[in-house]
């Protein structure tokens, strides 16, 4: 009898499973959904969240508007010129009118957490959706909740610094830092997930 032939051992005992077309389509749909929800929530934040200059203590603060408007910053020209009274210009009269229209919203302290919550939700959806599309990451709802928690830790401090600094250049720089930290957090959390799957 001839020698027994040894069974051929495959080079890769467990062949790599490539994602099916249905799986890719589902992933793409979820990524687009995240990004779309981010865009919608960002638009809502843009229309319903504003900031105002308090004429009493001189501080800036965020508030929730009772109706949608693209105007973001509100102040009272009359309060600014109360020590040196003068006739207001047409632009200043419009600013004063807008300030008085939303003055009751600024004084309402019951919903002070809502602007930050709305901005946090908006940033979370935008960053997760954008990162999943740009870096082709398979991000799910658990990633979304983790990113929301990261935003709750980062965003309030960034907003406080923006309000405290009160300059456009600082606002742009701080926003860039917040977005960068968020993208790094997405990549870091995804790396942790990959390492846990390998072990």
C-alpha cells in the first residue's frame, strides 16, 4: 500500500469574511442617517440657540429662543449707551428691537441646560456621521452614546471659554479645537473596540 496522503492544510484556516453588499449598504445608510441627523440638529441649534450680552452684569450667556431666527447675538444698544445717551442709529434701533423681543427668553432660567444639550446632540451626530464617512468606520449606536458622553465633558468648557473670551478669533480657534478633539475621540474609541475584539 502506498503512503497515506496528508490532508492539505489551508494557508488561512479561517478565511477572512468580506462584508456583503447588504452589509455595506446598511453601513452606508446608517452613516448617512447619522450625518443627516447631525445636519438637522445643527440647523435647529442655529435657529433656536442664541447668545446675549447681559446689560446688568456685563456677561454673555446662551439662551433658547421662543421662535426660529438666524440671528445669533443679541445686545441692548440703549443699555450700552446709558452713561452717554445719544440717538440710536437705524441698525442700533433694530438691535434694540430684537433684544426686547427675546428679552423674556434670556431671563428664563428654567431651560438653561437645553441650549448646551441641543449643541451637544448636534455636534455628536455631525462628528460621528462625518467621521464614519471620511474614515469609512463602522460606527454604531454604542459609539454614538460614547461620543455623546465625551461631548458632555468637552463642549461645556469650550462654550464657557468662548463666552468668557468674547472674541471672534478665540471662538473660531476654540471651535476648531473642540471638533479636532471629537474626531480624535471617535478614532480612539474605535481603536479600543478593535483591540478588544482581537483579544
